[in-house]
């Protein structure tokens, strides 16, 4: 019943079973109209375009995101073309000559992991990485690390990109951080619009980063960050958008916005934000909540696991799926393959029968979206490797 929202993508790919929605999600039809609307608004408003965007489009999108995450202050949300820009802006809040002490995990997405690894090379950061495996006691081990050391920044994902494991108790982790000057950053990219998320009780303590490329279904180019209302950081890496609203100097000659836009950059293409707003507006109008989406995906995943029993494949078997609790899991299932070569070979084999997946190292990922068939068909697979 949800395929009606995706007619353009489905018509363009009639023979594909697309199980890479966690990586390149199909876009609803309303995003095409939104892209054209951005062009039309640019033509209509010309020099006054920024007034229209900052006065109307940004507040509307902030409000929609705040409703999804149960946030009380929509104006604490700032937009950027990618999450890396936002992460580096946070890193630039620390004194330049300081070695930033960071606690994170061994399962963060490449953009963050690569960046902090590079900072470590020049002794600009020291990083402790807690292994997410074994999953059963990860949160306890992470909290133990928090309480036994001092860190300037704590960074972890809500849903880990290389497994689908969900951090069940973000609140407990956040509350275990007793030092008020420790910056807590949650990467919510694989959780936003996939896992029902209520940040109300921790919104005054965390920075939450996500975007539209995955389950928000607006495509690349529109990421956002929620900052605490009490935030008074003065990022060294700053752009002119950070001076668009009411300013406060708070310790220097350069003024910063009093809301989330103190972390803003500079001119960006807001077509992606138009698309995000269109998707969130559509789902709100249709009553398609994150809880409903999540429930539907869980049914698809259950059907998929039952289908694995039918094909009796050597590698595509439930025992190879990385999961602790299927009732509390991200929207993709990850198979642990013997090696990166096995993962690539299986990916290529699946693609040859028009089943699109992706892989990261030795892990093969099947992502689920509401535009898919009720059950994947893998019966055309050749003999196992």
C-alpha cells in the first residue's frame, strides 16, 4: 500500500528487488515536485530567495523534524550539506592547541572515523574506541569507560552502520556523563525516520546529527544537527549563516546566533531541504509515523528470515545475521561473511539476479524499505559458493 508514493523510482527500475535502502533509499514522488518548487522559488524570489528560505522553509522543516524527535525547541536545529561539516564544526569548538580526548566506538561511519584517525596522527586528538562486539554488554562497557575517565567528546551512533545494532538506552549513557563540559554527540543517521526516537529527556545535553539520505528519503545534500539550548560554543570553523539571526558575542568580537544556527556554515543548495520537507509533510498528512514504518519493516524482515529457511543457503542463513534482538534492530540485516572477498562475490551474485544489496568489508547488508515486495525472492540463487 506504500508503493504508490514511489511510482517514479519503481517505474524506472521494474525488475530490481532493491534491498539497499539503508544506503540509497528510493525517493517518494513528492521529492521531484519539491525539486521543481525550489527552482520555481529561485526564479520567483531571485534576490529575496534567502529571506523566503530562512523565513519560511527552514522553520517549517525544523518544526517537522522536531515533531519526529519530540524536541521542544525547533530553532535549535541547523542544516548543512553533510554530517562531516557539522562534526568538524564541533571539533573546532575546542582550543586549537588542545589535544581533544574522545571516546567512541569501533563501529562509527567512515567520515567520523577517518577524521579522528587523522587528528590522532598529528596528536590533535586522543581516541578510545570501545568494541561494539559482543553486543550484549556493549552499553555497560561503554558506560564503564565513561565513568572511569575524562573525555572532551563522547561520540556514538544510535544505530551502528555496520551491524544494525540499536543502542537501547541512550538516556542511561547520557546520564552517566557527570562532567557538564563533556560534549556528547549522537550520530542518528541510521535511526532518524527508522527507529522511533524521543529525545525529549536528553535534548538539553546532546548534539544529535542526522540527515535525509537514508530513511528520511529526501536524498543527499541535507543533513542537520540538534544542539542543546544552553550551548554557548564558539566554533572556529564558522560560516556567515551563523550570523543570520540575533547575535551574541559571548567572549569574542565575532557574534554567533543564539540558536542552533551558531553552528551554521555558508551558502548551500537548499533543494535537498525542500525534498526533506516534502517527504516529512507527506508522511504527516498520511499519518505514516515512524512507529508505523518501523512495524512494517519488522514484518518484512521476519518474512525475509523465514525465506532464508526455504533456500537453505550456506552463507545467507540466520546464524550469520548480526543481531541481538530483532524487535530492537535497525532497518537492515547484516550477514557476517568469511572475508571481504566473499562479501563482494555474494553481492555481485545477488546483483546478477537483480537483487541489490551492499557490503562493508566482510559484512553484507540487506536493507528494507516500505516500497519493497512483501517478501524477497532469492530462489534464483545458484549453488552456494
